[in-house]
């Protein structure tokens, strides 16, 4: 599975959705939703693309059996968390925010584990793995 491409394409989808949402918020003056907009862009776009670039720079990670579950955990978690934030911004209880946060943290921990394990015996340089 080309995890680098999958992550970066998913990041672009988040960015397009986050930007369109931002334009909508600006035009309709609904700035109370800025927090969910920011999380869509930062978690969805910035972190997804960073994870994609990590896969790109250390392709050994793509061979991990955990790669696809990690992607699913992180992306589903981000979606659930942003939905919870949106609810909170709109004055609701944000019942989806806690489970979304847990999934996002779990996804990040799995990525940390994959990276730490896969690169343990690789010499890392500023130019990547050698
Ligand atoms: C077409 C592109 C974008 C538009 C039209 C847009 C629009 C907005 C608007 C209307 C706000 C609320 C400002 C306010 O409360 O006064 C905002 C806040 C914010 N945006 Fe964007 N945005 C865009 C792209 C992005 C991107 C790409 C990122 C991050 C990667 C981002 C991160 C943030 C952050 C961190 C805030 C502050 C959130 C807060 O105060 O809680 N935005 N944006």
C-alpha cells in the first residue's frame, strides 16, 4: 500500500474541505466555528501530510502491518474529533470529541511506535535514512 500517497491525498481532501469551510465561515460571519475549522486544517491537512512525508522518507514504515490500521485510527479519529469540535462550537455538548481525541492519540502513538521500531537499526541523517 502506498501510504505516502494515501496520506497526502487525504491531507489535500482535508485542506480543500477546511478552506471551503473557512471561506463559508468568513462570508457568513460565523467565527464561533473557527476552532473546528482550525482542527480540520491542522490535524487533517498538516499532520496527514507530515505522516505521508514520514512514510515517503522512511518507506520501511509502509511494510508494517500496522500502517493501514494506523491510518484508519488517525483519520477516523480526526473526523470524529472535528465533528465533536463543530458541535461544541455550535453550543452543543460535543459528545464525539472525547472518543475522537482518544482515537487520534492512539493513532499518533502507533505511528510513534512504527517509526521508533522501523528505524531502530537505520542510521538517520539530515538527508533521511541510509
Ligand atoms: C481558504 C483558506 C482559509 C480561509 C478562508 C480561512 C478562514 C478562517 C476564518 C474566517 C477564521 C476565523 C477568524 C476569527 O475568528 O476571527 C479562521 C481561523 C483560523 N484558521 Fe483558517 N482559513 C483558511 C485556511 C486555514 C489553514 C490552511 C489553516 C491551518 C493549516 C488555518 C488555521 C486557522 C486557525 C489556527 C485559526 C484560529 C482558530 C481559533 O481562533 O480558534 N486556516 N480561518
